[in-house]
C-alpha cells in the first residue's frame, strides 16, 4: 500500500533496532553452545528468507487477492513509496515465526532463526529500494540485482521474482537475463 515517507523508511530503523534487541537479550548471558545454536539458526533463518521472498513474491503478491492489486500499484509506479507497513511485517514475523518457534524450540534457536529471517527481510527491502531509487556501480551486486528486478517489471514473461538473489529463479526456471 501507499505509505508516507516516515512509514516507508520505518523498516530501516525498526528492524535494526529489533535485531539488536533480539540478539542482545538472547546472547548476553548465553553459554558458548547457545551462541553457536543462535548463529546456526540465524544462518538458517536468513537462507529460509530467500526462499520465502521468492514464494511470497511469485505466488502471493502476483496471484492472491488483495495483495495482487496492491502489488500491481508498485508495478505501475515503481518509484512511488509503496510497501508493506512495518507494523504488519513485524506482527506477521512475530506471530507466525517467533511465537510458534519459541513454543517448540529453545530460546536461542527461536531467537536466532527469527533474527536471521528479519535480517533477510531488511536485506530484501534495502535491495528493492536500491533497485528503484539508487544509482549502482556497474558489475556490483546491487547493479545486477537492479537489472534482474528491472526485467521483472518490464519483461513480457513473468520472471525474476527473487530480489536479493537469483538462486530460486534458477531453481524454479523463472530466471531471465534479457527481455525476450
Ligand atoms: Zn512483482
Ligand atoms: Zn519493484
């Protein structure tokens, strides 16, 4: 949905704060083994985000009502301040990821996996913002991400649903390197 300037950039303040809080509260008194568990879980959460990003973009944002209509607004006006309100994404990650994991698993693992997922989400909103608003250095990671995402917006064939990585587009056969 359309957001105010403050609403649009809130992710870049709220997520680093939540990440710092989540890491600090879990790790400050943790045993070395719990720290290792946290790091492993964070890596798994980050990796899981890349797949979730692909699936959410391809199947929810492009097919499920009402998200499809909201996402079409972004496709029509790529530089408008359109996105998911921070309180919505935080509530979804808290309610659908952190609380169920906390119920089933040790605190260090639940916290680490949630932190990894949040880091992935922050990575995604950052790269997506850069793809539409920033100049990027030719050959850099952001330049390639921007080119890939431009094809997602402008190609006649549905393609390049991954924003942070082309991995899942390559796995599921939706990767395109040109506008054919
Ligand atoms: Zn899209
Ligand atoms: Zn876009």
